[in-house]
């Protein structure tokens, strides 16, 4: 197993972000719309504990991966972005407009 390990690339991290987001939505879907904030907070803590134990990803990293996937997962620039930028760079670009991201992609 270890001999086949390779360092995840940006595309891999984007897919991990998709998986983590799917799981988060599944956990939160178990709560009714009128669930109180305390229950939602507990479910969110449970979710991030699950992610850390399952994927070995800390809460801050999981949040960044989710945000990157939400921002760029459906983008028509996704493949180009994955080739051109690291996951950390995409995290920074997530706060930029589409025009700004496209400009960075061209340079």
C-alpha cells in the first residue's frame, strides 16, 4: 500500500472537498429545519470529528476544501485551475470574482 502512495494533487483535493461537503450535507440533513442552534453546533462538531478520524483532515483544512469545491467545483475553469494552481492558491482565489480568477489564470 505505501509503495503506491502518491502525494494528492489539486484535482485530488478538489474531489476530497466534494466528498467532505457531501458528508456534511448528509449530517445536517438529519436535522429538522426547526432544530435549535445547539443541535446544529453539535452535529457540526460531530461532522468535523468524523472527517478528522476518517480522512486525517483538521477542521480548518476541511472548511477550506469545502469552500474551494463550492467555489470552483462547477466552474468551467475548473480543469485549468487545477492544473495551474495549488490547493492553497485556490483557497486565496476563492474570495476573488470570476473575472479576477480568469485574469490570474491567463498570467
